[in-house]
DNA sequence: GTCTATACGAAGATAGAC
DNA sequence: GTCTATCTTCGTATAGAC
């Protein structure tokens, strides 16, 4: 029955939104239920591990979404990939009125003992993004190692710029940063 | 009596550490008391506004600490300023075994309704840092506007790299990023 | 100024009916 | 699978003694 998995995926989707906007601690069971409309009685049916499982699955799911996007840049040139990557984040920021950020960064900034593994997940996710971007950046103008350093810098700068954009409620930091990064490509 | 303000400043100091390591929600009254050794009975004496006041004052205080450091770079050259700025953050990371990050970024990643003003504080703090760094970067080789764009990029990249360093428990992201940024100077 | 005790609310989790 | 209690824990805040 497709309906049963429906509630589950809606809960994950709501958890991702909450993770983006309010951080790990903002992903409460009540908030997920309210925002997803899922039946209260089925939370621990779908997530026997409770809130921890819900948060971790939401983080994994959102990380994979972004990973898939980055993977799709494999065949475009470096500048286009950078601009697409940034455009994606600008969309997240603007559509949420600067309330939403990166769910992976949220895992790092808010450490709690009951969510061990969340930091590792963030670390691995960043590695994956860097590897994939490096593949896109690699060409005859630079070595693989140079492409990786460049990719790491792009991820770092974009992540930091997202935080600044949220704080200042403006896309300017991201716009300025991408212009500077383009100079490095 | 210097002793009376002692408990207060110790509480602020503990709150800053907690803000760095566990985020806004990690700054609980109990944790601050445990870590500062301050007497329980005097929390609401020193902070009538309760936890919210404690968190905001801690954030302001830590932001000012970093602002003071950046201001001291006014007379050095751009490359030295960048390296000192990064060295400062590496110290925070390594000494905490990668558990601590930027308290200002923590304000942004974890939004809660009872702490309105925290996002604005973060936005203003980032602006201040960019302005000060831009003053250091400004010289005869570039305009003030160019210096500001450069400074904004430095802050963004360093902030993002800090997040990546914490996630991967390594200073490598910061090292790589600063090498790339040096190319922009 | 600082103590202990306690009220209050929020949130996670479980139990048992349907 | 989903419902409605209910239990428990935790964290903020207050009260009143010292």
C-alpha cells in the first residue's frame, strides 16, 4: 500500500525542513507531526528509534539529495557547475525568506550526545561533495589534487556564505563569494 | 567587591564555551552552573532575563572578543592578517579537539522564537568583521569596494571551513582554504 | 547573595484499546 | 496502523529561608 510509506516520507520531508530552519533541536516529534500532518500514533511505528532515527534519516536524505545534484554536474564545465551549485542554495535561501540553511552544517553546529554519528555523517557528506565537485573541476589545466583543493574551497566558501546570507537576510554574500571563486577557476 | 562580578563573568565564559560546542540549545542553565561552578541561587540575580539574556550576552561577548582581535590587524599586511585570523580559529578547533566552532554561526544555524535578535546580532557581527578586515586589506593595489568583497569572501570561507574542520576532525579544510584565499590577495 | 525546594511546561517515549 | 492516554525526564523559573 503506497499510502503507508506516504506518511513516512512526508515526515522525513518535514524533518528536513525543520533541520534546515531550526537546527537539530528544532526537529521535535510534535513539530514534524504538525507540519507533515502524519498521524501521531504511527511515529514509533515508522521510526522505532524515535526522534534520533528521524533526525539522522532526514539528514542522510537531504545530504543525498544534494549529492545527486552535484553528481549531475559531471559533464559541464567548472564555471557552470559552480554557478548551478550556488543557484541551488540561493533558491533554498530565497524561497524560505532566509530561514533555511544547510542541514549538514546544522548537524555540526549543534552537538548532542544522543545523536552520535551525526558529526561523522556530516564529515563524510562534505568529503563526497568535494570528491564529486573535484571530478567536475578536473581538466587539462590542473591536476586532480589541485581540483580537490579548489572543490574543498568552493564547498567551504558556499557553506560560510549561506550562514552569512541567513544572518543578513540577503543573497549578497553568496553573490560576492561566487564572483571571487570564479576568479580561482 | 570584585568577587561578585566574578561569578557573573565565569558564567558568561562557560556560556560561550557551550555555545561554541553545543549550540544555542546546549546553553542550559544547569550546564552553565556545572561548568562555571557559579552558585545556583545567583543565576537570576545576575541575569534577570534568564537563559535568553545569558545566551545573548555570551554571544555578544564572544563576538566582541573576535572583533577586537581583527581590529588589531589594522596595521599589518593582508597576508599576515589572513594568516593570523585563521591561526586563531585553528587554535579554537585544536584546543577543543574539534568540538568548538564559531558562536556567531551557532546563532544562525539554530533559530528559536524566544531568542529574537540573535540573527540580527549575527548579521551585524559579520558586517563588522568584514568592514574591519576590508580596512586591513585596502591598499594601493585595490579599491575599497574590492577590499570589502575580498574580506567578505575571507569571512565566508573561514566560517565554512571551520564547519568542515569540525565535521572531519581535521584542520585540513582550513589549511587548504587559506592557501587558496592567499592566491586572491 | 546564595541556599533548597518546588512549581510549571515541553518533549520523548510507552501502553493498551481499536 | 493508528488512536488516546499516561509516564518520565529535563529544563526554566520562582518562592521563601538564611
